[in-house]
């Protein structure tokens, strides 16, 4: 089984960022060659609408058989609201909570992000996972792209 990797907007934009491009591009190479499956939500696609065209078209480089689209729904909104209620993240960063919720509900192998403040943050990951367990969901693995690259 190929690992299913939920990617947020920061990973896609990271392909063109001096600090992150090496690892984001390596991850995209693993998607393009079928080592991993990229999982992209409608929330990510909505966020990309305001990005430069170069960034928006990055997802198109992944062959369809290695790309999975998932949708936000009432269940993910419910779980995101639980994260906010339990102070894992504030309402101001609702979209970040939605990314975590969608990835959790879709049971991806790992969510990757370069957002160290609200997503790839040990204290917040513990809170997200506590909420998940309290509500009958599995733990969610959250890492940055560098941590999951095939050696």
C-alpha cells in the first residue's frame, strides 16, 4: 500500500519558497513517481485560488492515479469546531482546524505542512489527538515534508 499523504497549501507553495523548496519538490517527485499518494482537499484548492498561477498549477503535475481529492463535509466541520472548543487552535485559524479534521476523517497516513505555528506543533498535535480520541477518531500523524521523504 502506498502511503496517503494529505498536503496543505504550504507544502504546495513550498515548492517555490527558498527555505522549503528542496523538500517540497522532493515530496512532489515522490507523488509524481507513485511512491506516495497526494491527498488534497477542497479547502486546499480554495486556498490556492488566491495563489500565483505557478503555485496553482503545481498539483497538475501529479498524475491522476497518484492524486486523491477529498471534500469538507458536516463531519469535518463538527470535528474542527471541537478542536476550537478545546483550544487546540483559535477560531481565527478555522481552515487549519478543517485541514486536520479532514485528514483525520479520511484516515490518511500523515498530514504534512510547513505551518509550524498552528499545525506542525507538538503541543497542538497533542491537543488535536486528544480531541480525536475523545470523539472516537484515530490519532493523526502530523509532520513536515522533510520528515516523511523516502530515504
